[in-house]
C-alpha cells in the first residue's frame, strides 16, 4: 500500500508541474477509418524542428493561429493542415500507403514502435485475421500465418489445448512456450479463454532479443495481445452468430475381414483359427462369410441373438456423433476524443463428436479509457466461465478398437435397456460397452477466470510519460471425476453356456466349459468412484515505467524507458481422491475407505529492474538496447541480480542509399541484427509457466510413504530428487540477423531471418542412476543449440478496382540440437511412455520422448527389432520371426524441421475468399494407437497378408560369424495373434511414422451483404455472411494411417507421441452471420 | 541538455526507490522453507517408512519373475503370451524395480544413520539401518552380481558411482552385520528403542534388539551359504559363522521356530496403499475386484506335480486354490505352454489361502522356515554344530505353519515320517542335501523365491527344473541373472560399461560354480 500512496504523490506533483507550463496545440493523427496513426512527424511549415506523434497518434506542438502543420511519415502521404483555433483539438486524417513495412507493432512492455526501427523480428496479426474461420481458441486462428510459429492442437477434444512454440525449442525440461502478455500485463490464465473477437491485434515477438526486457522469463519470445478498447467513433453494436458442425474425418485404417477370436482357444494350431468366439474382444478369428453367428453369450432369458458375420466398414465412424458448436458474440464499442469504451459478451456452447461430451464457455469483457489533460487512465476487465463434461477418451476409444468389425456397435447406444447393450448383455466378455463408459465415466471441470488491468499514464511534459500498471489474474478450477457403479445380474456370474460357431461359421457349437462372463467374475460389483480437486492461481503484477521520447538533436531521436516490475504468484491445490464411494451420490462423505489426499501451497515473488532505450538517426538507422535484472524468491541470494540484456540495430538501407529505392523493382531494403542474453527458470516448475509452481526447489524435503499413516504411525522417505541450493535460470544467447525487401512499391515484401539460440546452464532434472541413491538432480548443466531461418513473402498479387488478391507464404526451418545434458549423461527422458503396459511387457515397448546428446531435440526412443549391421531385420531360421532388441534406439526426431504456411485472400466486390494451408515435415511421430490395434487385430496392418504367413520384409538370417543372408523363403510361423499381439504389440519401431503433412487449416467465403438489401433504414451498418471450414484436408504419407501427427499426449515438451487418448481427427464446417448496427 | 540528463537520473533513482520501498526485508525469502512437506524428521519416521517400503520391495511384484523361473508359477492361458517372458528375452527394463527401488530404500536407511549419528541414544537406529542395508545389498548382488557399493548412495556428490566386485561386497556385508551387532551390544542403557516405529521387530517376544541380532546372524548365514561353491568361500563362511549356534527353538543365534522376519505397520483393507503387499499384488482390490496379477499368474504344473508326487496335498491346497471345475482340484500349467484348451483360468489354480492370506497379513521378508532350512544345510555341511535332521523337521513344520495349517506340527511330522520318498524323508534320503534344498524350494514358494533361485544356481537343485515350453524358446536352462537396468545404461553408462556385455543366460553371479 505504501507504494501506491507514494506513487500517487508523485503523480500529483508531476501534474502540478505540467499545468504551470505554456499551452500547446494538441491534436491527433488518424487514418481514413479514424484509427490512430502513430509516430507521424508533425512540423510547423517553415519551422525548424518538429515533434513525433505518440503511439496513439497524439501530438502536441507549439504553434500559433494560421500556422500550417505538415504531417509526414514513411508510411503515409504528407498532409498539410492550417490551424484555425489554437485552443481546439486538431484532428488530422492522413492516407496510409499500401504497405506492411510501415506498420506499427506493439513490442515488449506495451511500447509501440515502427516495424522498420526494430532490430529483431516481429509479426503482427490483426484481430480480424484471427477470426476468419471463427476458431474458439485464438491460437487456432494463428496457425500457419506466421513463420517461426508452430501451433499444435494436441487433441481434438472439447476446447482442445494447444502447444505454441516460437522458433522451436531451447529448454530440455523447461517451458518452451512464449510468454503471453495481454494489455501490457503478464497473463497466466489459459490463453484459449480469451474471446477471439475481443482481440485488436496479436504481435508476435519471435525471438528472445525481442522479449529480452522480460529478463528471466524472456527466452521463448512473447505473444503480445492487445484487446479492443473502443474507438473514438460513434457507438457501434456488433452481433454475430456462428454454428459449426464437427465430424470425424480421419480414422485409422481398419480391417473389415476378420471377426472374433482372441487366440486363447486353439491358440497354437496355426492352421485353425476358424472358430468364431462370440464374446471375444480381439479380431483374430475366421474370415467373414456372411453367415448368421451368435452375438455374445445367451441373454438371461436364454435367448441367443444372431448377427450376420460380415464386415461393417463404417462401424467405428458411426460411433461418433456430429459435434455442434453454437457461438454468439455481442460487442458494443463507443468513444470520443477523450473516452473510449468497449463491452462484449460471448457464449459458446459445444457438443463434441464424442458422445456425451459437452462444454460451455462465457466470456465477458469491459474495457475503457479516459483522458484528462496530461493524465490517461485505462482499464480492462474480463471474466471467463468454462465448464466441461467429458468422458475418458482413451478408455472409450480403446473399447471401440476392441470391438470386432461385424459387431453392430452403433446400435448399442442404449446401454440402460437394450438387452444387447447392457453390462450383462453386451457381447464383449472382457470390457464394458463403450457407450456405457461414455455415459458412466465423467470428468467435470469448471473454470472461472478473472483478469483485470488498471493502467495510468501521466505525461507531465511532452517528452516524458510515467506509467503505472496493476494487473490481476485469478483463476480457479474445480474438477471432479465421477464413475457410475457397475452391477451384474446373477446370470452373468452363473451361466456358463456359450455357443461358438464351428470352423466354417455355419453352425453353433454349445460349450459349457469356458466359465461365466469374465468381467463379471473378475470385477464383480464395482462401486462408484469419486475424486475431486480444486486449484487456484493468483497473479499480481505491478509495473512502473518512466519513458521519454525526444529529439536529442536535429537528427537523433531517443526513446528510453526505465522501470520496475513486480510479480507475486500464489497457487493452491487441494485434492481428495475418495476412490470408491458407497452409492452414486458424488460427495466425499460417501467414501468407503481411506482417501488419498493432496495439498500444495506455493507462493513466489519476483522484482525486476529494467531499462530500454532506442536511438534513432534520421529515421533510417536505429540502435536499441535493453537491460534487466531480477530478484527471484525461488533462487538463493547469490543468484539474484543476474544481468540480461539485448542490443539490436536496424538500418533502412534504401534510405541511406537513395539509389536503392529509385529502381522500378524494389524500393525498400532494411537490414537488422540483434544479440541478446535472456533467461528461463520455468524448469524449476517442471515446465509450468507459473512462478509459484517452481518454489521450494533449493531445499531437500521428505514425503510421506504411500499408505501412511497407519493408525497414528507416520512414515517418511527422502524425495528422490537432489535439491540444488545453487540453481539459477538457464541462459539463452540469441544472435539474429534479418533482411527485408520491398518490391514494386512495396506491393511485394520479403523478409528473411537467421537466428541462432544457444542455451547454456540449461536446467535439467538430470536422471541419476538409482545407484546414486536418487533418481534425479536439478542441475544447471545442459547445452542446446537451436537455429533456423524464417522467410516471409507477402504480396498483393492483384490489386484493382474490384479485385484484391493477397498472398502470404512463410517458411521456417528449425533445428534444435542437444549439445550436452550433464557430463557423460547422453540421454534424458522427457516423458513417461504413453499407453498401457501389460504384465511382463516392459515400458520400453512403447516409444517415448528423449533428449539425446548430438541428436535433434526431442527424439523418439523405443525398442526395435534386432538388426544386422546393414539395418536388415534378423529373423529366426526356423520360425521366421524377428526378435526384439534389449535396449532403446533412436527412432527419429519429433519436431518438424520444415514448416511452410500459405495464406491467401481474394476479394472480389462483396465476396472474400480466404484460405490457410500449411506443411510440416522432416520429423517422425510414434503412434501408440497402432500398438493397441495390433493387440486387438482391428487395423488393416494386421490383415495386410490376409493373415497368411509371409516372409518378413527386408529380413536376413544370421548364419553366425557375422554372416547374414537375405531371407527369401522362411515365412513367419504365424501371421495371426502370435505375431501381432504376441510380438508386434511389444515393439515400438513399426509404429514410428513420418509425421509430414499438408493441412488445409482454414477456408472461408464471406459475403458482405449490400446495404440496399436493407432498404432505406439506417440501423444496420454492415452485414456479413460467412461460410467456413477448418481442418478440411490432411495429406499424409501412406505409412501414416493412424492419426493426426500434430497430436500429442499433452502440451508439454514431450511431442512426437500420440495414443488412444486422442480421438480421431475431425473436420469443422461453419456458418456465421455478423451484423453491425 | 545536461540539465535534462540530470533529471532523467533523478527519475531513474526515484523509480528504483519506488520499486523497492514496497518490499520488506523478507519479501523475497518466502521460499526458504517449504510449507508443504518437512525437510527434517527424526530417524523413527524414516525407519517405519523404509521398512514398509522394504516389505513392498520384496513382496509386491519384484520377485514375480523368479516365481516363473523356479517352476512355481505359470502365465495364465487366458492372456496373449508375451513372447519375451516366455523366451527369457529380458530387456534392460525387465523387473528393474529390483534395482531402482532397492537403491532408493538403501538411501533411506543410509539417511537414517546420518540422522541418528549426532544422538548417542540413537545407536539402535544405526544398527538397524546397517542390518537392513545388508539385507538389500545381498538381494542386489544375488540378482545383478557386481554393483555400485562403495561409491553408491552419494548422489549430489558422486552422481555416477563405479561398480564394486560382488565378492568384495559380500565380504563387506559380513563385516557390516558384525558392526551392527557390536553397536547393539554396546548401546547405552538409555538408548532409545524404536518400539512401534520398528514395524518388524518392535513387538518381538524375544526382545526387540535381541531379535534384530538374530536377524543379523540369519543374514550372515544366508550370505555365507551362498559361498559354499565359490573358490575362496570356505574361510569366509567359517569367519562369518564363528561362535554362532544352530537351534530349532528360540535360544540359538538365528531366527528360530515361529520367528519370521515379518513387517506389519497395521496393514488394512481401507485403501489400496494399506493392503499387505503380496495381497495387493496377487489378490483383490479393496472392493474385491481381481487384481491383474491374480488372473495373470497361476500355478505351474512343475511344483503342483512335484507336490502331488510327494503326497504333499495339505500344503498344496494351501499354496494354490482348487479350480472352478467339478471335481475341484489344484491344477498347474506348464510354463510357456503352447496349449490353452483346459489351461485357462477355469482350470488352472490361482494362489491359495496359505499364500494369499488377508489384506491385513504381515509381509514376511525372511520366513523362519528358510532360516531353519539354512541352519540344517550349514549343519549338514559342517559349518555349524547341531542336529540337521531336527532342524529339517522344524523347518518343514514352520513351512506348514507359514501356509496357515492349524495342525502344522502334526501334519508336517506325519508328512515327513510317513513318506518313503527320499525327497521328503530326511532319514531315508541318500542325498540329504538335496532333500533339504528341495523342501526349502517348496517352502519358500510364493514367499522368497530368490532363496531357491540362489540354491538352484549354487547347487543345481531342483535338478530337473524345467525351461519354458514356448516354441520360440532356445534356452536350455532358466536365466542366471537380471540385466542391469536401463537407468544404469542410460545414466551411468561409463561405469556399467566396465562390466562388459551381460547375458542373462550365461553371465554368472560370482558365487556360482
């Protein structure tokens, strides 16, 4: 509090000073639409020096009545305006040149700068480009549009999370996702909770040089998001409504030839897999023949239901519904010269293709600003409510895969009363009906998010501004898992009659020797389950910045800021896993046993001191630098005040050498270079971006042993991590050079960058051999080298009265190589292996992400077949079968080396067609789902040879003494369940595929409805109807018949592995009507 | 201009002051103490925790593979065969919990020594730590041969410990156990007894620390006996067993009748984590659902047939459950069987009530029966004085007791006296060592299979221990050891490389002939 009082005292003092000065003429430069044009030069005609307008176009200049003001700037055509009244505010409209080179970008700390003055690379995406195809998550609207930016939508569930990286990865276990800054304040809430329609612009500061002023949080670049604050126009009310349909588009390739047999019966008679076993979950049975065969076991009344034994190509697809998302947006914006005001509300209600998965999101925003002479106050306030009700996707999908192809899956929706779909009647002896799971295993999540910003600016003199910003983020999440009870009829425990189909599938053979329904016997009555947790995250930011903006001499401009930035973050987490409860009253007081409890409280603080200065010479040469140092409560006293800095420069060569711009072909040439040293301490929090999640890493701790306390008896053990009192943020040193060309009066621009980021003192939770007594040690030890190039080509291909065709092509090349991890340590596991592990099957049977020295980061490692020195698979001379190697091998890098993005926008009269496509290539992904399908026999892969024995491709036979001969005639001894579930299910390498893909991300056609349609009324100002589609096409190599290579288990660094936890990729079609009043 | 710069400087100073004044002196020291978990506890909390972890380490799944090797268990016919298991193609991850968890528990006992060191009344904790460490070190050597020992457990200082020769470790363990016994004997009269936190011997009728000495001596015997076939073993065995006496009762140096080394902190069925570890692995969930391993591991036909052949049905029906057929009998499945017909879980027996007792049962980490069989063997070999036959008899009785036979003495006595089978009747046997070892093999089934694996690797008994019948299996005997875990190859690569190429079927433990 003391701080605020002092601050206000200073503000008041400064105000008094200001009022005692001479009056000036003030005004504002805007474009034809009334949008502010920043940084224009304003001069009195015939006078000596001029002044520069600020970021909002405001200027103040000494002048007398009758003077002529000349407004000029590199991106505008010069305008002259005569002063008629010195006491009135002068609004000057200018015309902006058609070029992207002159745009103004919002940089770190919310400082607006001209793009040409920057020594580092940024990209600006306007709000309206984000919402072309009405994405729910703004990051989906950015995909493919910016070089160096990779956005992975990691699954296609309800409000699917995304992983965002700029210029690839640097940190091995720290967060590699950029810092998000909304309206100048660090933003901790989920970025997807922002309403895309509220976004004015997103400025992407790609490298760490651009974000260096954030010091120990700066190494991953920044997404600077500016929300709408209203304009100085008349009141505008906009309403839009969108309906989107989502359909499953890309399922794995299923076999539709073979039905139920799990191999337990007649298992080793390779020539007789001809018995159809009606209750089996695996598809290793006889080939479909169209005969009528029993469905599961006899029902409780003794009746046996029959189904045709034939393939059902759409069986899996029919399980999923058509998802529907309704989106309604309302916004109201108003303002005048001194005040602005923006109010909006958004309601999204969404039904996912996964049966029963529904969600709702409501976002409200209230932004505004008011200027009182030299004092401006603005604020933004937003509240987000999100609720999600989802099932366990992986469990449902697993059960879908465990449904042999002739089973009439989609007719078994009614699990309550359809006798074939109930727990007792469902055909599968081992697993539940997926519809039952979808209905009875529910994850309920309710999030509330609040973000508020208060921002005061005082301009006591024209060259100085003092700003104070107070930001608060508060989010809470309430989570509950509810699982219904599973109860079986007595008949499932006692009736052991089953009817198999004989070897030709034409008759039934009764059998009472196979026991009763397996799942009933094994699970019995299963009690309901209830687990719940609450989490909250509070962030307070308090920044003070003093900036000056002045002409030092005729030719030199100086923009400089100094300031402090204070952050306090608190995290609270409480969980009660009651596990079983007596009845489906989902409350922890119903628990049947001792619950598992969890609690965490973390608080951490940081205070940064920074300075930032840019020196401009004649508007064509710029030198910029920034410096920052932090006190971080998480680090030891010795590791405070670590310096971070950036030096960058920009030179507009076409201004220096006029010859360069007089040519007919090109008219603009800029070169820039940057060097910076920044930090990243998120590894303290295992990659979470939240400050408080990384607290308490410097002291050793003990934790309670599982099961304790036993009636009053405590038991503790050491944590398996070596605490490190000397840990400090990892350091990223970035070098960047760029060049920018403008051709044909800047109708065509080309921007190229090269960057190299070297991570040193990288924080690793280095795995230690258990023989050291620990399993991990938090160390500053790793080094990586991340480098790449970015090319952006933008142009107006056609520009005429009726036509405007804009095309943007961006290309990024990125490689992050692990130089070292820790001393001799050559590998570091980034993720736990995904998928299930069966008894006796080692975790290594699944692929997993690793950092490996001298390899790209990350790579997929897993078990491979035993191979000869030339890479051929060695098979047994008798069985024809390969064997599985005992150690993990590198199966490929998991991040794309090449990314191409293409955007196109064609405008013809009232029609606009926009499209975004992208390509990612040069990487691999591990499809765990393929392993599941090898287990169930549901993939076409398992039926490629019609289950006929074959010579293992590219195989050799070991003749001893290092001699290997090509195998031409030893066929595998079984091409059925002994091969696939028995062997292929236990090896990772066959399931690692090229992840390359072209995707058509967005296509939208919008029609600007002519006003004459609305007759003479003046109410409607604009009406636009848009038809759009997202994820319309995905082109993958033939080998990847499994899933979307963009998917991964979560948004962590462990990319390159997907599993049954991600439902099949979908397509989205939508229509939007937007009306402005 | 100069004036202007001066004003900037003034402003900059003002800002720095403003930024700092709001912060009190301790604003940035809030992370020095973790409010969520303790950073220091008294040694008793480590003792209870580490003993419970040891119980899980020994009895919750890590030894399942040895049950398969030793002909006790087979893989269920209800499941897809996992080729690697059935062909002994172990990977470096195969049952690596034996390594990883072993070292983590060792580190906790080591930490207990550190915490106890400053307190002259806490010497009993130091002694107990040394004994428990020896127990775990031996399990590591017996499964992995050479291991990091001298430099181990020093993470933070020594992150990559070098390997010690297994023989050196063994010799050192005997010294360590002697040291522990000396510490107990020299304890101050005021020395603290861990009592209820000693969830193994806290309530021992023979006295808490006296029983720890018996346990220490039994471990010395266990280590010594493994050396009977090693070149330089004899002198070490003699040193280890010097001054120790065998006894069938509770008066000798070792764990005697009814003196199981068994851990029980108060196991209950109230939560998954409070269940007795073997029950948790092989039994049922708190709500009674079958755990995976209950249906996956089933009786092996080798031990079932052996016990039928020796008329050992009382123990057999305690060890394995009768099947779901009529009539209901105990039936085993050959390991690696190629047949599923009549070999599914409807036919093949699960664990019986003598092994799979209750969720509240104590976790035995070294049963009295094993101690008595070892004493019998040591007497038979001449390393100890005593009556091998009487020790053998008590050992068999103790096995019946452990399997929950209420008339264990009478049933055991009639079993061994009425049988003429030399594998049962010690007096009639012309190979008494084999009789001891075979009955020990039966007795430790489902409890301490590592003991019988050690015996087989050392003495080749049972002589006809079968290998997997699986079609792809080429091994002619069961494996000799585990491969070092992936964690060593990945994270301690330089040091593990010194051990050369390890083959689980041919690389031997140092004490193997």
